[in-house]
């Protein structure tokens, strides 16, 4: 998992789950939000993200994982993780 002490490259991962994505404008409706602190940009991976999802009890498969660029909104700054 993520480190316990803050480093210069650490960030907080905000995870929306249990709801659904709508279009025009793109928004996330319903569900829950969880935060995972002290994630390191040099160490995070898709495997690590899947582990985090299991830790917060997100189960049943994932349709699409998205990331949002800092300082943008869902409509312009959201991209699927390939």
C-alpha cells in the first residue's frame, strides 16, 4: 500500500465507486468516495490501485478505471486508464 510518511512526490487518491458516470456534462452520480493518502507517484501501479480497491471493499469487477488531471473538471480532464 501507500507509504505512511509524506514525501515530496506524495499525493492523495480520491476514489469514486458504487455510482455511475453520466455524459453531457460528464459527472459521477451516487456511490461513495474514499481517500487514500501518501501515494507516491514513482511507486503507484495498476496492481497497487486494484489492491486499494479491494481494501475499500470495491468488488464485482471494474468496467473502466479513470483518472482526472489536477485542476480540471470531469468533463474536460477525465481519461480512462489503459
